[in-house]
């Protein structure tokens, strides 16, 4: 897969995790069963961490694509020190 495709995949996973955070917060706010306890909040926190991780992975893949394009054009790497 190309870096563009990886960036899109990671962005989609990040958005899915954001949706899960909202869903778990709604379940925690209005539970149908008292047995849930704090489980929805734990799941929401885990989903938020995963959303952040996938977001950073998407940015990394997009940056790799940009570096690859710069090198293919024969220009200097903008992120090299």
C-alpha cells in the first residue's frame, strides 16, 4: 500500500474511535442497567487513547508521503537536520 492509503486507513480508524468515545460516554450518561458501573468510561478512555494514536499514525504516514515525494523530485529533505 502507498503512504496515501495508509494515511486514509489511519484517519478512518481514528474517526471510528472518536465515534466509540461518544457512544461510550452516552452509555455512561444514561445507562440501561446499573451493572455497567464505570466500564463505559474505561472503554471511552481506551477509545480516546486509540483515536489519538491513530491520528498521530495518520500524520506520520502523510509526512512519509511528503518526504517520499520530495526525494522523488530530487529536492532536499525538508525534515532532515
